[in-house]
């Protein structure tokens, strides 16, 4: 029986109707939401690819990418799940059991590939503006599309007759920070691929890669064919080596638009627009009535296979040549446009208040659907208007003054400090006002933490050898331009990436290099530094202090740092230091308090669409803590006790209504359920997870794997997918990050209660020591494992390393910790180790004076 005639084929609240299309790895089914009658589309792995791990992972990645996006020009995703055995059997072989699917809005106008070409420049501009606006939103949230082409732009006709375009098919989307390795990639469509994409230079891909594809899309919409004809090999070669052909259309084009298109199609990414927002701003600035270029109607075309195929001459079968009127732009006039830098275009407008921005579209919701996306979608930002006002005003001040500014977000754990910083980063990047660099910090100070790791992720340089690093940094600095020699600065930058701090006489010299790097980045667009949990990172705090007194004449940088009250209560010295920082002229402290009851209630209602009574119960119990509310609802989702009701989700009849007493209990329950999917392997997987938590909030995956091998534990790789699906971990190619520091602490607590913590930290210490890692990390793990005697030598080595690097403050801190350890061991005052600690402190006290004297001598010479 044909698929379309299968009676009542249900997928949860949906009724599947028929297969309406097939892509490279998946089929798309027309379906109806039974309760509301809303038409939806269901994307599911094709039968022949049903057991392909690659295809299943690609579809899950698409869902994770789309779930983070909420934009009027992006196809909304409504739910996800897996095909059950029962549904597979009822489909009579059309669907495969246990393969993933997701539900999205069904459009009714076909694709841009099926539509007539735009009838004017203004019509073309409308379509391009929609695509660029969607890309700006996606790029700001770390999602790169990598396959922008006409067939991936869906058209929808609204009930009032209005036509809209929506970007779809993020099936090969990449998180910008998640892919750090070079290697072949067979995705994308050659006619629309950028040079760096064709040559598989994954490290060189970014928002500019999608912009090149938009440039190819311009040719397709204006002329009926993409810019370069020929077979796949010829097209790839042309993208790498050939200048774009003359752009013509059947209607006049502004000269500035030709220049705009050629900027998109620059071979070197640095010559394209710095962001989709910048390209959109430039497009809007083009005066359609000035400097028009008119062309004769092109000769009839033969399009082979599809509209994406090359255009050939109707007479000779060879490449078509255009006939241009006498007042049309000449070929030699195109050349200057190719070399014009994007900086000559209008810069992003500085919007004085975020309140002037249009409200984001309301996420599409269907009764009984959406549970599969919980934990993947961003947490709603309820209220916090005053806090957002302050952050935005400070960003505007940094941009307009071209001087560094800093805001310290302080408050108890779980109130949304990191979410506020994330909101600012995403909003500013979407508008093209800034680019963000993000650093995390943890008590262990792992290789994925701190300023060096932050810069390595931005440069896409994680995992490179020393020689590869040098080449990449030299090339990057040369592309950016700016003051100084790229070759001379490269060695200093590489030393920072490799954490060879001894190269610098003292920390302020290292900080100066970092500031110069930021100044180079800011030549194109201002910078936001989002620095999480600086309360455990004295080196990062010292860098912030240096930023605010920087001598650079132009440095438009906003630092947004978070600090937890719990950390500062345990470290009064750091609390005093941050208080001094916040009271300085160009810095401020923003206290983040619990949400008021009304705002907290709105947040809970927006999380999933709970019935009013259930939402009120959650809001009352979680007492203004967004984190507690989010994780509590996540616990209910994992327990499968929420069912659709008339006005939203409610608890299933007979399901336990008990609300846990604290967030630790919620974290534990969620982890338990994620691990339960591993059956008999769950206890071993728990140990694998705890071992990762011992490394820190952000874990280097290569270290984690090696540590598991050394401990005889399973690899973390299968665990990562389960945790990501549960919304507990965000994983990339080189590192994984727990969604919150409290989750890592909860795992540590569970390991301690199970008497496993000491062994985990002992494994970490041995691994770091064996691979020549930072002795301070070795000392930390030895102390956490209870091996206080074994911690002395690496702690002393770490202190001397800091002393050699000119860091007197860190030397004092480590020598103090060294003495505290001796106190805990009740070492007598005559212990020689106390004398060594005293001598080290004395050396640290004298160090600044000695360096000043040495520098004065060098200046005199």
C-alpha cells in the first residue's frame, strides 16, 4: 500500500500523511498536528541511511543548531524524537525504528530554486536582506550554515498574501567553536562554496564562508545561474582562481551593488565583510536610484539538469558571452571593486538602547510537542531590564570612546549572570556591533581554561603543533594588519597560546601582547571579552586591571566578567581585589539578585508552556533562582511525567509531585536518568563522567580520553551524545563543557560521597605530570586526592615558574598555599620546606624592583 494511504500513521501528537521530498540523507514528510490542525513537516533519516551513525549524528546536529535559533527568517523547529518500533512497523518499511526525526513548520511556497527570478533590484534586495538577517542571527549564536543556496531558502505565503523567505537545512551546520581540526569535507554544493570550503580548510571557515555563498546566490537570482559554469572540478577551480564574471540582469543594477557583490566574493576571507550584519548594513545603504548600470536582456539560456547547473550558449554549447549596452559597466571598471576593503562601507549603526530592538518572534509551539527540545533551547531571559540597560550603555560607551570598559556581574550561583553576558554577546554580534572572545575558568586551571585557551579557540588553533601555530599566527596577524611586525609579534602570541609565560619578563609584558592582539581585531569591529568565573582566576583579573589602564590610543573593548559570591566568600583577598576593580573609573559592579516573583513566574511559564497551576508551583518552590527552575523542569522532562493538557503541559496522573530540596538533588537525578540509558555500563560511565568533572567545567577531550584509558574506564565519546541530548553538556571537537559549574560540583560531590574522588584526582595528577603539564595543575589534583606530601614539589615548581615569569603576585599566592599545606600536615617550624617558602616569598617581594632596575639599565645602554 502506498505510504500516503497508510491509515492513521501517528507520531506522538502528529499524523503523518506522505513523503514530500528527499535530501542527501533524509526524507521530509508532510504531517498534521491533530489537536490544532496545523500543517508541519517531519524530517527523518532515509531508510537506506537508517543505521548510518554519520547521518543520525548529522540530523541531531541540525536539531541542536536550529533549537538555539529563534528568528523570523529561519524555519522554526518544533520538536524532535526517535521513530518507535511501533511506528516503524505501521509504516510498512517506510520508516526505520530508532532513527532520529525532528518537526518543523511546513512552508507552502516551494523554494527559491522553484520561484521566478526577482523582477527588480528592490525585489532582489528584499530576498538577500532576509537571508543575511537569518545568517547574522545564526552566526551570533555560533552556528555556521555552510550550504546557502536557492533550494535551502523556503518560501511561504501568509494568509494575507504576503510572501516570506526562510533559511532552512542546517544539516551540515557547524558550531563555530566546535570544529578545530582540518580534514576533508564532502558537504556543500560546489557552485556556492567558498575557496576555503572547497580546499577543506575547516580552520579558515567562519561567517565569511556563508557570505561568499550569498555572493554566489546573487548571481543565481540576477542571471539565472551561479557565477562559475562547468563540471564540479572546473567550478571548484574557478572558485579558487578565477575572478567572478560580469554581473548582469534584465533590469538596471546600481554600481554600488556590483561592488557589494564582489566584496562578498573576495577570495581572501579578510577582504569580505566582517559579518553578515555588516553586509546587511551595506546592502541597505545602496541607493537604488543612483549610478545605475543597464544591460541588454541576456540571450536565451539552456540550463542543464537544474537551475544550479552552468549556463551554456544556445548556439555553440560553449560558455555564454553577455552583450552589454554602451552605457553598461565595462569589464575594466570591475577590477577596482575587487580590491576595495569592506571597511569603506558604512559601519554598523550604534543603537543607543537595546529596548529599541524589535522583539524576537514568539517560538512556535504545538500542544503536546516540544519536550524533545527541552535543554537545547536557550533559557528565556525574563526581566533583568535594568541589568541589560547597564550592560548595553557600557558597551556603547566603550565603542564610542574607543577605550576599554568593564562590568563585573556578581551574585550567588544560579541567578543568570552567565546568561546575561551571553545575551549581550549574542545581541551585539547579531547587530554587527562587536565580536566576542569567551574564556572559562575552573579551580583546576585546565588547558581549556583561561586567556590562552580563549585566544586559541578564536584563532581556531586548538591542537596545532608549534610550527603549525607559528605559521597560522603569522598569517593571521599579517591579514589583520595594524601596528608592529606580524613576524615579531607571532612568537609572543604563540608563547601565550602554549602558556610559555617564562618568555615574558613579567605578566604585564604578556598582557601588553594580548592587548595588541585585541587592538588588531578591533581594527574591523569592537570586541567583547566574556570572562566567566574570574573569582578563581587571579591572572585574568590582573589582565582586566591592565586593560583599564592600557596605553593603547584606540582599544574599543568591553570586558564582561562573572564572579560567584560563594567563591569570593572563600577567598577574601580576591573579593577585596574585585571590589577595588569595580570601584575604578572605567569599571562597575552589577549585583545580580534573585528574580522577583512576577519575573520568575514569567520565566517558568516560558520554559515549556506549563499549565498555570504547575508553573506557579515550580516558581514558588524555586524562589527566584532561574537555574533551579530550569533544571527542575528538565528533571520532569527526563522522567516523562509531563503530558499535554488543555492549556499546556501538566503532570501525569499519579506521577510523583515531590519537588527536590535543592539544586544538587536535581542535578543528581538528571545525571542518573542520562546514565540509565547505558544499562549495566551505567556505573562505569558514571566514573567516566566524574573523572571529566575532576578536570574542570571545560574539559580537554584528549586529556579526558587518556585519563579514561589509564583508569580502565570507558571512553567519554558515547557519553557526550547522551549528555548533550539531555542538555547537560555542550561538546565540540576538542573540548566539552558542563552546562553549569554547579553540575560539575554536584558530580564532584557524588564522587566524594562514593569514595571515588581521590582516585579520579590521582589519575588527573599523574596524567598531567606525565605529559609535562602545568605543575600548578599537578599540585591542585594531588591536594584534591589527599596526597599533600606529593603536592609539595609541584607546588614549589609552579611557584618558581611564576617567579621566573616575573609574576610576583602569583608567586606570593602559591608560596602561601605551600605554607598552608605544611600547616595542615603540622610540619614543625624547623622544617626546611618552610625556609624555602620564606625565601621564595622574599624573592617575589624583590622581583618588581629588580626588573625595574634591569629595564632602567637597558634604557641607559
